[in-house]
C-alpha cells in the first residue's frame, strides 16, 4: 500500500463511562488490558488486543484537559469513532502523505501510562493526524508503535469468545461514490473497488465498506433503522473468530443478545456493546 500504511492498527470506540464499558465488553467475552491514561491528555482507555490489531475503548478522565474532541462525539452517541492506520515509520509516512498533497500533521509522540501488577509502564506511539478531506467519512490518523511489546502481552491476546483479530469495518455515508477520488489518492486505485453505490477499501488484510443507509440495510438486515446513526458514521466492526460455535456458546451463556446465521456469521446489536454493532465471522 502507498505511504507506508499496512492496514488498520486499531479502531477507536468512544464511551461515556470507561468502567461500565469495560464490564460490557468483558461480558461479550473479551480480555481487556489494564486501564491506561494518555500523558498530557484528558483521556483514558482500555484495549482489546489481537496479534496484529486491536480495539481501543476510550473515555474522558478529565474534561479540563485536551480530549481531541472526544466530548463532541460523546454528546451525540457512543460507538466507533475513528481508525488508526498502521505504519512502521510514521515520519516516512508523513513525508509521503505530504508529497501527495494530503496535508498530514507533523509526527507527534504520545505516551499511555499503564499500571501493571508489578510496575507502572509507559507505552509510546508516534501519531500523524490526517485532515477530513484525506479520509472523508472516516476520521483517522497514522500510528507507529515505539514500544510494541508493552501492550501485547500473551495473556491479553486470549479471548473467551474466540475472537482473534479485526477483519474490517462498515461505514454509512451519504454518497460513497463521491469519496472514490479521495481514497484513490490515499490507498491507490487498485485498492478501491466500487460496486454500484458501495465503495470497498482494501487496506492490507482489512476491508472497509462504505454504503448508503439503504444499501447498509440490505447488507446488514439484522440492524434496525434506529440502530444506524446519521451519516457519516462507522457503524459495524467485523471480527474474526477461531470458532463460531465457541463464540455463540459464550454469548448464550452470558445472555448477550445475538443473531446467528449458521456457520457464516454472528451479529451482536449495538446496545450490547456501547453503540457498536459487532459481526463475528470464521477466521
């Protein structure tokens, strides 16, 4: 892929109460990292780690400090709010994006302090933010891990529901074909596919589907009209499961509402997962 982007590093889920959200996602069968606090920011998080990507639950710890507009999002709703693209070299990615006229920010370091049982540690990252015009309908930034071993400890990679990774996300947009040119510039035309009014972005091993409200209802009939927020919005996250029967068994035991479609997929509605519709498919 262009600009040193190898796919999705993680997706961000904005939540109003991080402790309650953590309990809800643990009920879904996920192992969460210890709570972390962004150094110099007013935000805190807990993460669901997989081998090559992850899900970040992020909430406000101190509204008097910088929150990167999280409070504005949470005034509207909870749920999927952004994407971090993976890069092994954020400085090189920023230079490439700038040369392409995509107006990235300068790379900036961010630390996350985590209290582990044996010690306090700081996970460090280097971020490059992108303007809305570069990734319309998908708020995003580029993320390089400077201390990858800290956040991928073996015990955190095992999940009772069988989840092993992120496959992609689905976004509702008013006019997906109008976004074609922007994503051609970011990912290259060979990584952007249009089928009628549905746009599919291929970001490494991940797929991002942008659809109108009507098309989304056809693609995901288990989602009711009132479960789809106004466009643009990231609506659904697709996760890989190593065993869908295990996923279904866990959800049933913990009385989590879900719809199973044979051995094809399992859908968890957004009210079970802090505003996120989750689709499990076989790895």
